[in-house]
C-alpha cells in the first residue's frame, strides 16, 4: 500500500502556539516552549482552575490519567485546541502530546512531538489523532480559539501598565535634600555617604533647590521623587481587569474573592463546575468517543466534596414533597441511602 502523502504537501499556515498574538508579542518568548516567561497572576489562576478541573473528570469506560486530562485543560485554555497522537504500547493505549501540527486535506496530519534536544515528526491519519476543539471559528471549524482570543481584550494594555510601574519603581522612596552651600565640601560628602541606599539626592543651596524642583527659594524641605501613581488608580483598574479576564474564562469572580465568603465561593465553585467544566467536557465527549471509546464524561469527583450543598439540596427536595429516597438519589447519595 502506498503511503497517502505527497512529498511536498500544501501545508496549512498556522501558528505553532495558538495563544493570542498580542500576548505572545509582549512576552516576546514562547509561553509553552521554554518555560522561561513568567505567567501573570490572572493567567496563572485561570490555568490552575482549568487544569485542576480537567484532572478531576471521570471518563468511562476508558480511563485517562489525570496528568493527561490536566494537559488537555491547559491546552484548551491557552490555545482553544488540544492535539494528541494515539498509539498502542502493548495492550495499553498511549496518548502522546503534539506540540504543533500541520493539518492536511483528506484527514492527514503532520505531527510534531517535542522531545529532549529534538522534535519528532510523525505522519498520521485522522483516526490516529485525538483533536479537541472549543470556540470553533465558523470560517474555520477545524480550528479552536482560546477564551483569551474570544474576549477581544488586548494584553498590550497590561504590558503598558507593567512597564509604567517598573519604570517608576527605581524612584520609590527617593527624594531631594536641601543642603546649604555654607557647609564645607567634606561635611557634604560625609552626609552624602551616610545616606542609606541612596534614598536622597543632595541639593547644595536654596537656589539649586528652587531651580531643580521648580519651587521658591523660601521653600526649603525634602521633596519626594516617587511618582504619584495614586492618581492613575491602578489598584482599582487592575483588580477590575483581573476579574473580567477570569469571568471571560468561565471562572466566577466569587470563586477567587478576597472577602473569604465561604457561601459565595461554594456557589461560585458549583457554577464553575456546571456552567464551564461540564459543557466543555460534553463538547469533547464525541471526539473522545470516536477515537478512544469514551462513552461518558462526569464531573462527579468535582462535586463529591460539596457535602453542605448536597445536604441543603436534600432538605429542599424533601421539604417540597419529594420522597427521601428520591431526594438522596438526586443528590448523588442513593447508594449510601440503600
């Protein structure tokens, strides 16, 4: 049988890493290639919740190890798609993560699998490739889109804020100290050397003070050189942007609130599980079913620890006239009741 690939196929032009281009440009280095670029707190928080949620999914009857599921969640958040090469190792099914790939016509793939000091290239047919896609573009339904790209928010603004703050930090705590010209040069040098951490700059006279600070000669006091960032109201702006980015990733802001409201966080977690993780899992189920035989995906493990929520649900159902056995069954405690 002749291998169904031409020597020089027409490759689809795609970015190797599908993170938003603005984020890639401002960070300058590949986020997933070398690991040297620090994630922002917002991206790291979203990445943690998605990876952890996918790691807790129950796949039956074919189990997938939690590390692989977590990597799928990471890819879907950062790239909107996750690609894996399916191969057999003895009687076991093995999924190899694909760093980037070229998708050809008629269900053919060129897969690039990262390995130490090299990148292995494999040719595969569609049946050998597990490809999960979310937020598909109607014009290109075979390609996924990251939630970051769907938000329409440019991380350039965040980069500009970081740059402004970093440029201002060298001046934090520094000021001008007037020093009369009548003081001898030796004493001036001793005073300058005695300043800790170069936190003050010395002005030799009132005239110099007035010239360098824009004040009057009659004014003779320390002038703070620290930029007035309070007028920019960065705290409120960055906090609002942080919550908006998390909400765009399907993470309720109440889940990461600093107020410590346990009830609100519990409801936020339930909302995250039911409105974000479960729909994503159901979107991925058809592909998992076709390629590796997964029949159902459940979030039971995510909700198993919510004892207070289940107990409250049982109480509400029983109060509404539902038999206790049925209420326990609806809350997931049917086996325990029997």
